[in-house]
C-alpha cells in the first residue's frame, strides 16, 4: 500500500479544534418529527441514486454517535484515527451526552445529525461506534436535507439501520465500513483509501490474508460457497440482527435484484436461524441477486451446547434457496475488513473469493 501523506499541521488552538469543535445551537433547529416522518417514509425509487463527494486531505469530518454512548477514551481514539488520514475532526455538540445506554436522547441525536448535514464545511459523518438506538431516529430524519447535503456517512453494526434508511429514502450512497474507533489495519485503510478518497471507478477487493490465515483453524473465518451461482447486484444489507429487525418497516433495505450482504457477532446459531428465517419468510431473498456473508464472529455454539453448528445453520437456511450465496468474506466485526458502499453495483467471484465494485462509490468535485 502506498504511504499516506502526513496530515496537515494542526492549528494553534489544536486541542479545542480536536475535541471542542462543537456545534452552535441554532434556533431554527426545532424538531418536527411527524412532518419529517410523513415526508420521509414514502420511497422514491424513480429518483437517481446520488454519490457523495470523495474525501480530500484537510476535509472536516464530523464524529457522530447516533446509537450507543461514547466516552472520552473512545473519542480520543476516533480523533487519532481520522487525523491519521489527513482529516480535520469536528465533534458533534451532544457527542458526550448519555441517556441510559444511548448517546443522548432521540432529540439530541437528531439535532446533531441534522445540524451536521446542514453545515457546508463538513464533508462526512463518521460514526464513532454502533451499539443500539439508530432505528428510533429513522421516522424523524430529514431525508430531503440528507439528499441535498450529499455527505458521506460511514459506519457499521447498529449504524446499518441509519445507512439502510438513508439509501432507501434519501437515495444516497452510504458506506458500511470501520467505525472511527475501530483499530485501523493496513488492509482496512487500503480499502478506505480506494473507496472514500480515490473515487475508483472499479475496485477489486480480495480477502484479507490475515483472515485467510485465521480460517485455517477457525471455521468462522473460512470462506466457502453455500449455493453455487453468479452473485451480482447493487449492494444492500448490513448487520443481520439490525436488518432483520427492520423487516415490515418502511426502512428495510429493498433486496430486489440486490447483492445482499450480512454479518453478525455474538449470536448463537439458533438466533442466527431465527433471523434468517424471518428474512426468508418475509420474501426478502426471493429476487436477490446473491447473498454475501461476512465473518460471523463468536457465533458458534458454546462447549456443551446442544446445537447445530454455525455452518449447518447457514446451510439449512440458505442452501435450499434458489439464490447463490457465499460465506466468510472480509467484513463484519473483525479487524481486517473492507468498506462496502450501499447502492453500488458489485459482483462476487467465488473461485477467487473476490468482491468487485463496478462503479465508484464517491465522485470528485
């Protein structure tokens, strides 16, 4: 991988700009959830899918926490990670708020998101962590504002609810990738560079060799074909438990012709079975262009459990479908992961275990 240039010199008031660059309160930001919900829930599939602007060194990127609460240590790590990419970091006004296990009330989290989408100097919104709580925001999001702003939104885990809703209702490409507090591996950074900075028109993503090595002794990391066939379509999906929970709501991803990608962590096989059954019985997979599974980490039965294995569970649920599917690709709650742009056309070559993006996730302006 090419060396990344050093980040730009920090301004004199670096400490304030790193951790205290918070948003000013705006009198016009009063929340009107019901009106926004009515405007936002009707999908507009005829509208073209928009791509956000590619990142540049020196861009201002906002740290957000739309789900679980964060602490100063997590914020410091997120700031260091993004500054290592040559970005300047702004923290949302309510980033340190806490409401139970959430990063503030629904109102506080919405105020932050909408204010950041309105700010012209912010190039992207990067989630600091996942956690829980993003689904509560979806009826209140100002989707037309989000579409006009055309900013990158990056994250995974519970952030899957937010990105799924934005792609469906704002028709804007979002990225399922490392959260800002992840430990950025060289492999993950190479994918971030290609997708978010370089605006590559086509990009092939091989497996992370570290994951291949882990797969020799750990079946959860081992790639395999569940159902033969050609996998191709627009990327849609995210965390399995989050996506399955959206079934029946106006915010569930639209899987018709899509390359559906799913990942999970810490769920027993019987729970994996329940969630895949829900998606299957809802008809979500019927017209999919393929099912791409990442690494389901810590999802094997515990010693002494009377249970099917993870592989047996997946084979029973997906093997019977007339949809090509593969398992064990380099995304999920793992150190070595690539970034998947939702809404972008992609294909999978099971013989080489490679995912290829056939169009750019971002645009240069």
